[in-house]
C-alpha cells in the first residue's frame, strides 16, 4: 500500500512502499523470486542543496529566507502575485496541520532538519541510474497479461513488468492512431515541460536529459478522443506560474476540459521535513501541483479541491509518485487508466511514451 495516512486535508504516501508491494513476488521463467528494489533512490536524508549551498551550511551560514517575520517585507519588495502568496501560505499551513503532533514520528525518522551528507547516496544512485538506463529503443508495443509481475528479456536486456499492464513506446504525436479509439476513465500525464534546469543538465549529460516540449505542443494531444464522457484528466505541473496559467487558460480549454481541482505534492526528507524551505516569493518551492479537469459538460464526477500529498521523492527527475490508490475512490470500479509521457509501468494501466521502460530495468530490482 502506498497510503500511510489519510486525513481530511490529504494523504501521506510512500512511493517506495508501493513499488515493494506490486513487485513483492516476481516470476522469471515460471520460477518465483524475491527482489529488492534499488531504494537508494529514496535516501533523501536532508534538504536539497547545491554544492556551494552545502559548503556554506557546513560552515555555519544560515538561510533565513524562510523567516516568517520577513515574509510581508519580501512580498512588497518582490511584488509577488497575491494568489501565489496565498497558495504558498495555504500549502505550508496544510502541511503543518497534517504533520502536527506525533505524525512525523509515526511515519518518518526522528532526526533533525540538518544538512547531513547532502544526500550523497541518493545523488550517487541517481547518477548510476542514468548511466545504466541510457539505452534508447525503437517504437514497440508490449503487455503483460498475467496477474503477477514477470521478468522479460527484451533487446538483450531484462525488464520487470507489473501484472496486467500494456505499454506503447511511441511519440505522443501518434497516440490517436496507436490507441485505436480506446477511451479511458482517467488520463494522467507528467509533461516534459520546457525547463532551463533540465536543458542545462542535458547539455552536460545526454543520459540525464529528455525531449522537452513547449506548452503549445500539448494542445495537439486529442484529449477529447482519449477521455470518456465522465472521465478525469490529471496534469502534473511545476509551481511555475507560466505552466499553471497555460494549463488553465490554454491547454484545458483547447481539450474541451474545465479545471475542477488542484492538489499539492509536498516533497519531504526521510525525517519528514520539506526538501527546501517554503519561500514567500516566486522561486523554487518544496511542492508541485496536480491539476485535475473533466469534460465541460460532465457534472457527474466530483474531485475535491486543495488536497495535500506528502511523500519522500525519488532522487531522479520526473519520477513522480503513483496516484493509483489515492484517486481510485473518485473513479468507477475497475477504471481504465492511461498515463502519457510514462516513465514506469503500473498494474492495470496503459502506459504511453518514449520512456515507458525507464524504471523497469531488472538491475533496479536485484
């Protein structure tokens, strides 16, 4: 199970627990094996710091940017949009509400917020992951029709597939032709938003980059043909105002979709502290957004607004936590689910994108 705690304002979830659960028993050549996932990817022991920030922290230089008594002054100085200010305030207070009392001790390690080793194990695991998973594939379709996960040899490498999954390694521009009229109750996507950080990273290392898309390219996805009449679409979005505005004002209207809810995924360390400080300015925050929408004439689906998800993130960029167990309660029984721009497979889902097997390498499960 990925849900550790369900509260009125949201959930504490575990990506790693979910992986361990769905791959508990894996069959390879009709023999059952016990596999251990490469959990160093989740060894997030302290806040995310750049190397120069880590050196300053070790030297005792304190970051006071999150000091509450200065937030109004910063707001005036930077001219921050009042809606963004309210959003940050809401997410921070909701996070503190869920984590109040003994909950942090119940689900997280009892350690302080310190700088530790600057997540050395997780950063090393991330680099190792990209080196080993750099293989590029031709277009293909695959599926595992069994109920249990299996190990499959493909392109002279072994991969682990969860039960009852199907996947398409194709460009999103061909999705209508490849899915051949299939419709889904839930369509989830984590678009490769145009991002300066990822672009710089790609310039340094071809293994760690991926093809980014300008927001206008997302308009071409035929969502009206992929989504059932009472279906739900969910879009992962950074807290960049430009991306959020484009989803609400351009992408959704072009798809014939109306927004109904925004959830906030707060990334925390293994001790339950945010991976960076909440800052009352338009800079990096410890959370990302999931924007939900339904077809314009759909009145039958109710997705609650302003929910909080809290989890320890993977150290690999765009390795989002699964939403299966959280959104299930808002979908029909045995829903048909599709993930676009998928980077890993899920049981009972259809996955589509050029990196569908990115996290299915057998070496991650040994």
